[in-house]
């Protein structure tokens, strides 16, 4: 079965539009509600720093009331899009490898609440396998590009040596920067709403509430949390007078109010900086797309064929179960004591039993041949 995808994506859509569709709080409840409303047989939801994708197997995703300009992918286009996402071909940072872990996490979350079943699991397994093969063939398998690596480059070039940096959040991007920045001579302090979660980093810590009110003592604040509301607000900082502070917001929805950049001593940088394509980036993406196209065509064909095979196998099992049930009922009726055929001699009953057995064999053989022929025509 082909999935149907509904997607919001930066820069195709405005960041605020994408952010409105990022769901983290009570995600399990939302998954169950979306599945019930759409009547999908299976459903997976993927959210990253630049996109959200609702993946439906069966049902009608339009019942969720998406915006009219949402991107919809069906049939071959759906498989192609998932493959390009998993390969990092349409990520702002070409070859982004974080997406693989994000896709696995999305599937695990859906499995836990049982909105994803055998079809979604098999599809994801196939897609990730084909994506790894594609990465290898076009030379993306050794890349490590991601928003986190782009942020690291930005901090290296925009901050003075030995700058004091507070990292807010304990997710993958925070972990990456907390490891790499000290190697480059920066002084790192960790912060989080639940401060105990930051202890594992083995770095100095500062209460988040303190940073929210005043960033004094830091040259830069890097924030990458899962908060659905801004944790840094203009009202808390605008009355202060501080040395220049760079506020790097890697979250979606944003961890900081956009108008904080209006504060004279604050330089605010958000995801748009790292997701915006330069001309060099566009050229690199065009070259990668050209190199990948022959492999994508073959991979999409394999993905669809395997999906068709799964459907056919399921249909075969269902048909075989029904045929078996019907044939057993026929045999029981024909051979039971007191049936209309009870007057047959022993030899005739044996012949009848053999005939029924032969009929069962021929019926199952015909069903198998029909199923194989149907699959070959796909």
C-alpha cells in the first residue's frame, strides 16, 4: 500500500506555519486522535527542525483540516519524497544524517501507541535501507552535515576565542555542541528547565530561570529545547543594559521571541540562518539530485514493488484462510454420519474423500497461481 504524505517544510512554507504544526506535548494522544478522525489503518508523524510530515496508510488525511497550501505526496511521489528525506537530499544541510534517527524515533513513538503497524514498520525498514544504499552511491555516506554542525560553524566564526556560552536544552543538538565547543576553547555552561537532566554533561550549570531574567556573564546563549512556548522574552531583557550577547535559537517552535533582536545589545539568530540556501548550496543540491536520479528511480520501483508484494501476501493469506474454512465445512458436511451421502458404500465414501482431498489441492493451487499472476502484472 502506498502511503499518502501531508507535509509542511521550510523554506517551502513559512517557519511560523511549520511551527504551528509541531506537536510534542501529548503526542501519543494526538496520534490516536488523528488516526481515529482520518480512519487511517496506520499513521506516523515526523517532526524535525525544518519539516513536519503526516504519513497515512489508508483513510483520509484531509479530515484533519490541513491548510490549503500543504504539500501532498501520493503514489510514486510519496515513496520518492520519503527516500529523499531519509537520504538528506532535500535537507537544508545536504546529506543531513540526523534525519535517520528522527525517522526511527517517529516510528517508535507511533508503534508504542499502536498507530503504526506491520505496513509502516516494513516501509520504514525498506526506506532506510534504500537511503543508506543511495548515500553510499552518491558519496553522502561519510557526511555529517546537520543544523548542529552549521550552528557550530556559525559560533566558531562569530564568537571571540574563549567566549562564555550557555547551552539550554539536553537534546541531540545540545549534546553535540556541548561536546564540540569545549574542544574549540569555548567556556560552556549547561542549563535546562529540569536542571538535573543537564548533570550528565559534566559541565557547569546555571538555572534556566536565571538566564530567562538576565544573561549576565555570558557572551552567547544557545537554546534548543522542546518547549511549545518561548522561554526567552523581550520583556525580561529589554530594560537591561549588557555587553553584546548573541542569542542562537535552534528550536522550532522558537525558544525566543523574534522581536528580541530589537534589543540593542542582543543579536538574535534563529533556524532561518541555518536553513537558508546559499547559491553554492543550491548548486551542490542540483548536482546531488542529478547524480541521485538514476538510483532514485530504481529505489522507488523496488519500494513500490515490495509494498505491492506485502499487500498480495496479506490478500493471499486472507483468501487461503477463507478457502480452508469453506473446504473444511464442505468436507464435514459431506462425510458426517447422517449426511445425505450416508448411504454410500465404504468404497464410495473412500472415493468421495479422495475426491474432496484432490479438489482441495487443486483449489489451493489455482489460488496460488492466480495470486502470482496478479503480482507479476503490477
